[in-house]
C-alpha cells in the first residue's frame, strides 16, 4: 500500500487541507464569540450551512456515481478555495451575513468533496488495506486538526483573525494541486461494469440496497450515536472555556482529543484481532456516553481533558471500523449515493443537535445537558444492540457484491 502514489497524495493533501480547515474553524469560533452573545444564535448560524448540504446531498450522490471521482474532487476543492474569500469579506466588514455565505458555500463544497473521497479510497487501495488506509487517513486528519488548532492559537495571539483565512487559502490551493496529481482508474474492468449497471439510477435506490444489506444499515444507524457529542463539540468547547475562564483550554481539549483519536485508530487494528466487529462498535459507542457523563465535572480541567481523551480514543476505534463495513459491504456502484446519503443524514442530525445544544446551554446549562446527552447515547446503544440481536445481523460477515442488489438479505 505504501508504494502506491495515490495513497501518499491523498494523505499529504488531507494533512495540508486539514490544517487550513481547522485554522478556519477556530477563526469562525473566534468571530462568533466576538459578534454573537447567544449560544442558540451561534447554533442557528452553523446549522444554515448544514441545511444547505442536506438539500444538495441527493444531487451530489447521483453526480458522484455518474462522474469521475477526480473531477468531483477538483471542482469541490476549487469551491472550497473560493468560499474562504467570503469570510475575508466578513472580517473586513464585520458582517455576520458574509460569514453565513462562507458557512453555506464551504458546506456545499464539502457535500461533494467528502463522499467523492470516501468513494475513491476503495478504488486506490486493496480491500485488505482498507482498515489501515481508513485509520491512517483519519490519523492524518487528526494530526491536521491538532496542528491547525495549535497554529490558530499562536496566530490569534500575534497576528490578526484574517491571517487564519489566508492560511486556509494557501492550504486549499495546495490541496487542489495534490488532487490534480491523483490517478484513479475508473474506466476499465470491474469498475466500468459496476458503473454501467448501477450508477444511472436515482438517489432513492440507496434505500433498497440498505434493506438488502442490513449490516450496512445497522452500522449507519450506529454512527449517529457519536454525532450527539460531535454535533455539539464546538459549542461545548466555547462553553467550557467560559466556565473555566480560560482561553487556552480550547487548544488543550482539541490536542487531548486528537492525540487520543490517533492512538485509538492505531490500536483498533490490534483490537480487531481479538474483538469481533460488533463488540468494537458497541463498546466504543458506550464509551462516548461515558465521556459525556464526565463533562458533568466541567469546572475541573482534569475531568474535562479526561472526557475528551476518552472520546478521542473511542472515536479512533469506532469510525475506521464502521468505514470498512461501508466500503466492503456496500456495492461500489452505490458508493457515491450511499456516502452522500450518509453525509446528508449526519448533517440532519448535526443540525438538530446544534439547535438543541444552543437551546440547552442557554436554558439549563452544560452540566444538565451532558447528563441528558449521556442518557440518550447509552439508551440508543442498548436499543440498537437488542435490535441487532433480534434481527440476527452479523457485522463480521463481509458481503462481496459489485453490481446489483442481491435477491436475499444477509
């Protein structure tokens, strides 16, 4: 796998672009903290971008399955580059409306970029390397997150807020150059047959495929559990910073969570040798709830960092495992539409969680909210586990299917 130039291009591009992405995210939080006092209004602004992604998701999935993945990645990368200009205008004018334009445009670009990238990875590595590649890709993204947030913290001390977005522009420009260097063969052999038979259908064809592959459907539903924490992540970080009256805690939280994520994504390959896929998913989904309960002690820096460390390690084990199930068991003809549907579903959940988080923080405060979220997470994990046992779904059994929906489900 490490002799494959596409692997190095994808990972290098992710590192550079991730640094730009996270410097921009910290810039967004800083801009909103200055301009918008209400947590609920902050959530409303962030949710506007998610709504745009939800509306475009079905079209994005269909286009990704019908067009070359590289072409989609290039166009989406160019869109991300252009979107940063809106944020520079927002800073220059002090206008929240220009920030909303930035949030919407960058989410639209992401609606095409990430499903196309997830669909491209199985085309550039062998099936046996998917767990390693997914883990490394998420690790690189996490390194970029830690580096980007640390860099943003230094820049905000010594330079202006707009400097963060100039770094984003440089990073997205480099990503575009790396994307042009990709070589993805989609026109020969099996992949051509897959595209001919499956890619012409509409977005709604994802649903009978999910019914035919219940392991994929169950894993998709399982990924909603961590979203309860992830959807509220940035607002929680801001709130903890205010509770502890510490600006530096933001960087410490992202660093602890990021390092723990990397350790988890390395450890999961060894864990997978001893634990079944089902145990990995359900155990680490439960640990997300434990992290939420720990935030009841948000006044304590040690408890806060412990909570985000548990979260990071759990996600580092959970998401690479789930991604392998999606990439191996979902027919390749439906990858674009499936990953677009997944991203659209995540955006819906993110939007609901964002609005709920903003309202909870304004009305009852962080401590009550994290207890409610923890109870919801552990309840969902229990219900999904019982459903899986009742329906006798086996997550460990890979299904090899490339072109058509099977007659019988697993």
